[in-house]
C-alpha cells in the first residue's frame, strides 16, 4: 500500500507519499480500507518529531479515518462487524495511508445522514470532547463551558455538543470571522482573545462567578488566567500545550475555590479505555449527529497524497473545523 511517511523531522516537505508494507490485523484487530482521513494538530507535532506514536501504533501519522472493513483479524469474527461494513475509526496512528489495522473497539458506525468522507472528521473530535468535557469535566446542562480555540476542529465540535446538552457556551478565537462561525454553531458568548481579556469577560458574562468547566488547548500560557476564570468547584481540563508545557499554579486560589486541574491525552490511553470512550460516543453522541443537531464541520477536502499542503493550511490557522484528506 501507500502511506505518508515522515522522512525526517521538519517542515511539511518531509511528508512523502511512499510505497510501504501492507498492515495485517493481529488478534482483536480489523483491517480497514481507508476512504478518507483528517488532519489533527498532533500530526504536526509528530511531523516535527515532538510527538512520537505510542508503542505498537502504526508509525505513519493520522489519528482517525473512515472506510470499509477489508478483513477481520483473529478473535473479531463475533464482534458484530462484517467485511464491507462502512466505519469511522479512532486511531493511534496510521490514518494517512491506504489501509490500517486497528483494535475492533475503536470502530464506530458511520452515522446515518453523514457521508463516508465527512465521517473521517468525527472520531478524534467526538472522542476527545466527550471524554474530556463530559467524562472528566462532568459538564452539566445548567453550567457554563469555556472553550478555547472555538474555530478549531476540537472547538467547533465542543461548542455544538455542549450547546446540544443545554450548557451555556463561551468561546475564544482570534478573528471576527471565526467568532461568527462559533455563534452559528451555538456559542452564547464569543471573545476575541487578541484584543480582549478573556478572564474579565468570562466574569462579566457569568455574573462574577466564572466558568464551571474550561476545555483548554493552550496549557502553560493560559494556566493562570484559566484558573482565575473558573467558578467555585470549577474544572480545568487541559488537552493541548500550544502555549507551552509549564507555568506557575496558584494553589491558594485552587484551595479557596475548590478547583481541579486535569490534563489528558487520548492517544496514549490503553485500548480498553479507548473502547469505552468509543462506546459512550456511539451511545450518547451519534444520535445527535444522526438528528443533525451536531454536524461534521469540514473546512476543506484535500488529497491524502498532498498532506504536506494540508499541514501548511493547518499551520496557517486559516481553517475553521476539520481538514479532510481523501484518496
Ligand atoms: N489531549 C488530547 O487527547 C487531544 C486530542 C485532540 C486534540 N488535542 C489538542 O487540541 C488542540 C486543537 O486541535 P485541533 O486539531 O482541533 O487543531 P486546530 O484545528 O489547528 O486548532 C487550533 C486552534 O487554536 C487557535 N488558537 C491559537 N492560539 C490561540 C489562543 N491564544 N487562544 C485561543 N485559541 C487559539 C487557532 O485559531 P485562531 O488563533 O485563529 O483562533 C486554531 O483554531 C491542539 O492543541 C491539539 O493538540 C488534544
């Protein structure tokens, strides 16, 4: 088969569409013929050499895909899946390829009403947002969620899912155009982080209380401001380190307000945990997608073999939602 190979750590030019050995499903795995994949920020970090795949994962980038089951590996014959089924898949790597072998617990059905290509844009954002905002952050419908980077793949999904659950959604982004898209997706309050102090605005919009849950992609550079933006019993869930990996934490403020800070990554979780998340997403999130309450937000579709250009687009942050790669 062909896959995108990272020839050496570096610029998008190091991504090369190359002939590589075919994958085979081991015990508990199925083989998927990939129709489409999608780009995630993590793929850029992998390309740069700072986010290697976990042990046992395919070496090629790509954390999600859609396609058709090509073969069932040992032990998956009674899983309920059959050769030819259309699926979308949460991966630990290997989505930028023609085929991938994946643990059977990481397959999701393609939601009714969603095309096979659009379905590639769903697994990573749905599993990340569900596991962090709802399983870790325990957001309730009478609470306020602050989502940083509302125009991102993650942000566009988080806004829709929290809004669908009845929560109030506050979001940040760096342009009026992105903020407008966030409002269309259900954000109640939008803040341009380039010219507003988001902590002050969150306080103002919540009657001085602050946000109950924050989904953060910045890490170090936002830690103090995030902690200041939380309500009593607030939960900060950090999933990205775009603003660095370390910063000072005001424990006094945390004690007084009974705050918690979580940091998680989906990719490194054990297979059983991923299967549990996938199963919860299928049960709780897919019905909302099938009703059209939540839509895959696809900024553009590009050729998989031209992944280097897709990485340039993501690095420019010109996109809103997901960049999908097709064969
Ligand atoms: N831990 C996990 O399991 C997990 C899983 C998936 C994704 N993630 C993380 O989630 C983040 C988003 O991923 P993605 O694939 O959705 O990336 P993406 O689409 O490229 O989004 C990144 C966004 O960050 C925004 N941004 C940049 N600086 C900002 C700032 N100071 N304040 C607020 N927003 C800012 C950018 O747009 P503007 O600046 O134009 O607003 C852009 O929309 C990444 O950090 C990724 O690593 C983590």
